[in-house]
């Protein structure tokens, strides 16, 4: 019984998180951003435009306001190691939600390579699929 209650509250919490994120993610340019797994987002640019730019802005310069701070990806020294942005996208970080349920590994790799080579960033080492194996959090279907 205890276990059941605990499980229920976990599911409810996951539901709350998802619900509270929906309006924000809804600012993305595509309705598909709200509904389950991403559909065709063939490259990193598409992922960025549909998923990330609503918070990090189209020019990657981020934004500050209304009590929120969306860090710039332009000229951000923390992108030097590709592992860091990949980890943040898959697991979330502070005020940023995780996208492990929304993006497949290829899309994560693509968007990380995109942000590391745009907005004035010129990192030439490319993140590969195998680099992020194991970074994906182990979530139940309800939490995704
Ligand atoms: C709902 C708004 C939102 C969306 C959508 C979003 N982010 Fe973020 N992101 C944030 C916030 C807020 C932070 C700062 C988190 C913190 O440090 O508390 C952040 C932090 C980051 C960081 C770490 C920056 C640093 O200096 O530590 C990276 C990298 C990043 N985001 C990349 C992305 C990518 C790539 C996408 C798209 C797949 C994305 N974000 C989508 C809000 C968002």
C-alpha cells in the first residue's frame, strides 16, 4: 500500500512537471514540440528552432526577465566540452527542463553539434552518438 502511494505521488509529480512545462514549450514554432516524441526534426538546426530557441532565443544570446534567466549559448565557454550541453539537454539543469523524452539520441547529438558551431562558436570536435550513451536518465514511461 505504501509503495502504491509512493508510486502514485511520483506519477502525479511527473504529471505536474509536464503540465507546468507545456505552456513554455508551446512557444516553440511547432505543435509537435508539445506532443510526445519529436517527429521529423532532421538536423540540429531544426531541433534548435523548434525546441531551444523559445528560451535561448533565435540568436542564441539568451534572455533575462520576468524572474527567469536563460543563459546565452553564444560565446558560452561551458560549451567547450560537448559532454556538458549533451548532459544538460538529456537531464535538465536548474530551471531548464530535460528533453530526454522528447528527443532521440541522434537529435541530441545534432543539436549539440549545432549550438557548438553556430552563434559565433567554432568548436570543431564533433559529438558522436556513442559519446552520449549512458547519459540518458533512466526514467519510467510516465516520467518521460
Ligand atoms: C523552457 C526553457 C528552455 C528550453 C526550451 C531550453 N533551455 Fe536550455 N536552459 C534553460 C535555462 C533556464 C537554463 C539555465 C539553467 C540553470 O543553470 O539553472 C538553461 C541552460 C542551458 C545550458 C547550460 C548553459 C550554462 O551556461 O550552463 C545549455 C547548454 C542549454 N541550456 C542548451 C539547450 C538546448 C540545446 C536546448 C534545446 C534542446 C535548450 N537548452 C532548451 C532554459 C531552456
